[in-house]
C-alpha cells in the first residue's frame, strides 16, 4: 500500500512540484519504508519551499541519523528548535533539544 502511495505522490509532484503538502506526504511514506536517503532529499526540498513549524526538521534529523550523518542531524534538530520556538511550539522544541543532547 505504501509503495502505491509513493507513486501517487510522485505523479502529483510531477504535475505540481511546488505542492508542499504532497511533498511532505511523500517524505512520510518514504520514512515508513525506511528509504532514508530519498526521505532526506524530499524533506530538504520541502523545507526549501515552505516555513515549516518544526515537525519536518525532526523527521529530517531522524532520517539523517539513520544514514549515520549525525553532524547534519544536529543541524536539523537545531533548525527545528528555532522553527518550533518561532511558531509557538515549546514542547516540540524541547523534544528536539533532548534529541540533540543525545547526539552530543
């Protein structure tokens, strides 16, 4: 089912590459299948297109961690803390700070 959803999302993005909702959905499906490198690519594109409230940074950090890219994951968590605080999500910011501490 998830692979079929991935193909639907990709078809939608081929028509409308700037659709951030679809791109975020694609990234989530890739994460479910542990296709970390592809998820990183989609999340980075998503984050370049929109002002995320923090959630995507956490997903990006997770994917980067799974790829063994801890330094990049730290940066994603730090950006996630900033985004979460900027959008009034202190609990999310705190979660990212704890995850960041675990990487140090």
